[in-house]
C-alpha cells in the first residue's frame, strides 16, 4: 500500500528535471485548454477561412478556387477543364457517388492537386453536401 502512494506522489510532485522541461516548453492554447505539447497541433484538423466561408452559405456563384485546397493555379486548371464554378465541382463529386477515392483521383487528374489539396477539398465538399443536401 505504501508503494502505490509513492507512485501517486511522484505523479503529483514531479522532479526538478520534469519541472524544468515543462517550464521551458511553450504553452499552446487549444480550444480553451492549455497544452505544452506543440506536436499535437500537427495532427489536429483545422478549419481554414476558406472552409468556414464555404460552409457559411450556399455555393451560389462561387468560383472553383473558392474551395479549400484549390488556389489560383488549380482553379485555372479546373476552369480550363470546364469546371468554372464550385457548384460544378460539387456536382462532379455527386456524379462520382460521393466516393472519396474516386473524387480525389478525378481532382488529381483534372487539376494536378496533391494529397493535402485533395483532402482539404474533399473534406469541405463532403461537409457542405452533408449540411445542405
């Protein structure tokens, strides 16, 4: 019984070396909590301004480069291939049966989007179709 209390004491009262580590680690605010682990930010899914703008309203006349992951260059490539509006890209997503793999392959073949751009675009379109359709 005495040994298990020591384990908790070590947990509650860290050594000087542990305190020095925590003191030298920058703290990061993540959704109302503070963490010293900056590596958590690498794996967290973040919502970009483009994503928030897309989700805030119907597509309307938004250009294809208004989609997250699609910048000016990829937007121009989509326009060249006949996809001027974001609604046309969403329509293609629907034609492909809302299948992530097929949509990502199509986006790569049509515009040359890399994996990150494909992921961002698919995530936003999926969320938009789940919300509005």
